[in-house]
């Protein structure tokens, strides 16, 4: 499975189809939340309207995700910058969907777009950051000495930006066969921090 996902094109396609599924689930959840998980009677028309236009909705969202670079990033290094890109792309996607649905005379409650922005960002962000979490778990397993050599203990001097970058690099490259035991810093405000 790992070899299949190592192919760049296949990874992007998997991510694209995952996004397509997730943004549609996010929209359906946004409708459910809007109507307190009780879509019945006259409210069912909103769900039917969305289902009738899900292809247009999906295309708009995926194009905006592409424009915001969500398929160019290295998700193993996902950080605040990537989360900001996801939030902005969710915001602009919902603006574009609102305008498109308005032009197509698709009647949706205005609150749907706001709720959808949050559910979309949560689902898409969750997918991307779950990759990072799984990778960190995998690295933790690898860091338990896959080479059967004793791990060298490392103490980093300086808990500033350079020290944190060094620690992250140690965690990302388990084949160095080193384990971080702590930081030494002269700033008393950093004592006991993680």
C-alpha cells in the first residue's frame, strides 16, 4: 500500500477523490446542523436541491482548492500555514457556491454557507492533519530502534526556533537512531514547556 501511495499522481488523485467525498459530506452535515438534524416536510427541498447540484458544487470547491494550492503542499509537514490555506479555500469556496447557486436559482438557507464553511474546513483539514498524525505514529514505531542498535540520547542546547527545528528533524528521521531527551536553555520562561 505504501508503494502505491508513494506515486505522486496517485497520491494527488486519492486526495482529490477524498476531498470530493468529504466536501459533499460536509455540505450534507451543514444542512443537518442547520435544521437540527430534523430535515422533514418543507425543509427536505434544500437537501434535494443540494443533491441535484452536487456535481457543480464539487467542481467549484475542487477548482478553488486547486487554486489555493491544496494539492501542491507536502502534507507530512502540515502546519498553521496549510490550515490557513484550508480555511481561506473553504471561505472562498462558499462565496463562489453562494454566487453560483444564486445565479442558478438554487434556494439554500444563507446560514448553510456559514456552517458549511466550518464543516468543510474541519473535514478537509482533518484529512490532511490525520496524514501527519499517522506518519508521526509510524515514525514513533520506527524510532523504537528498528536497527537493533542502542539509541543515542540527544540534549539540544537552546529551546528557540533553531532548537525546535532540530527536534522536529530528529523526530522525522528515525534512521539517525537518536532520541531527544530534552532542551537546555537560559530562558527561565521556557522551563517545563513542551
